[in-house]
């Protein structure tokens, strides 16, 4: 029997860390990804067929972009639903932060006797706090990747093919958000 209250604590912690930054303006690389999302809304079959001024001059987006396609398409869906409001866009991607945090707890629970405090410490680190409210592919790829690892371990424990296939699909989603997410299948192979 899995105790659910630690998951609620982890989710509450993420929300407390997330809320102060909810209304922050788009910054750093977010305008780049939002430009991709707007192009996808205008012409979904040609997401890179526009020029963008990123380095002080117009260049073709296909020369600038090195991001796999899943994140910009999901960002476009959120943009369509929210109308582009900063707080609404950030709130639309909060489930990925919650999934990542719960996945971290599920992984820690498998290997530690008392996993709650170590997970909360990881979630309090600047890498998570700063990145949790950014509209970046890294957040989604990490959330998908951690959930894929949890699914793989559950499939190993129960010797159930469904968990293996599910974790493979979720790991593929992670790699379709960020190429560096190849680390998750490599971790599975090493295990």
C-alpha cells in the first residue's frame, strides 16, 4: 500500500515555489519558443518556414532552431487555449512540474528508506526553482524522462510488458522535446 500524503506534500511544495513567479514576463529564450508556437498556429505543417531576429538580424528559423518538434507543438496548443497570457501559459505547464516532482519522489521511494526530505531538498535547489516556471523544453523532457524511468522500474518489478512499452513511449516523448533526453533510455540500458 502506497502512502499518498508524501505526494501531496511534494505537490504542495512545488506549488508554493511556483506561485511567486506565476505572473513573470516572458524572458530569456521564451520569446524564441513562443515565435515557433505562433508559427505552428499559423501554419502547422511548416513550423520553421519563417525568419526570426535572434542575433540582431533576420535569419531563417530552420537555421536557428535545434529543438525537436514536440515542445513547440504543445506550446502552440497552450498558446491557443490561454491566448498567450504569461500567468495562464505558466499555469498550463504546471502539471509537468508536478509530474516531475512526483516522479522524483517515486524514484526516491524505491531506493531510500525516508525519501521525502531528499526530494524536497532537490526541489528547493535553484535549478528546479528557477526552471520550474520557464516555458522550456528541458522541463517537459525531464518530466517525461523521470516518469519513463518510474514506469520502467515498475515494469521490471512486476515483469509486465505494458509498463515497458509505456515507459518507452514516454521516453520517446522526452526525446521529442529535447535531444539530450537520450540520457533516460541510456540509464535504462545501464540498469
